[in-house]
C-alpha cells in the first residue's frame, strides 16, 4: 500500500513548466501556518499522481508560501510570467528523519521574505 502526502511526510515532486523541469523535495506541513494552498492540493496524493496548476503571478506567494523560493530555484523561475503553469508529478513520499523535520521547520521560518515586492508582510521584500 502506498503512503500518501500528509502532515510531516517527506515529499518529492517533479515539476515541469513550459520550458524547464526540476525536482522539489520538502516536508509537508512544516510551516508555522500549517499547510499552504499548494500543499492542500497535494494532500492524499500518492506516488504517480499528477496535477496541473495555473497560478496567477500575484497569487504565487500566497499559494506556495514558504515553498515559493525553493520552487523558483527548482524550476528556474527568475521573473514569473503573468500565470505560472505547472505540471506536478508525485515521485515519492516517505517518513522523514527527525533531523529533517527540524531542518524543514527552521527553513520555513527563515525564508528572508519571498523575494519579491509583494506586500505579503514577510518582511524581506
């Protein structure tokens, strides 16, 4: 029986844009605010499941929250288009080591802002 995306599971995704492809690995639900909208889209998915997301640029930070910077890095988004179109495939899900959870909690709180002039209140813009 396959393990599903859930709270504090280690998730590996393959993400494709129109021009790039990359992998994103994270601990689901590690942010202090709980699940971000992107993580909610992934809940209960199993390896092999896929989804397509079209996110308006002005909603990207809210949609991906603490995962926005890692997503940008994974697929090379420097200046997002008006709409960010992603094809997401769940590659693997596992139980993380305790140290990985602690690292994920620390990274989620130390994003130094979203990296844009978004007015999201993150303090780093």
